[in-house]
């Protein structure tokens, strides 16, 4: 995880985020990280849905009595 530059910053004051170059860089990196993580989560969810659909189709083709035995 990306560490905030604000921790223990000697130049910190109320409202400094709007003028701090270090914070702006940190925020853009954090936004990129979150966007990548969200995209990865969407990809994993899609893969899980596809696997579930394949399993349901396979079970359906094998017959309903096989599903009851489990």
C-alpha cells in the first residue's frame, strides 16, 4: 500500500492538501491503485460468474437426478 506523505510532516497545516505537491502525487497514485484494484475485482467476478454458468449447464446436461444426489 502507498503511504501518505502527511504522516509526521513538519509543514502540515489545516487545508494544506490543496497546495501540497507531495499530497497531489500521492493522491493520483492512490487513485490509480484503486482503479486497478476495482478492475481486477470486476474481472474476478466475471470469471466466477462464467465458471458458475458452465457448472450449471454441465449439471443440467447430466440430468436432474445427479444434482439431487449431492
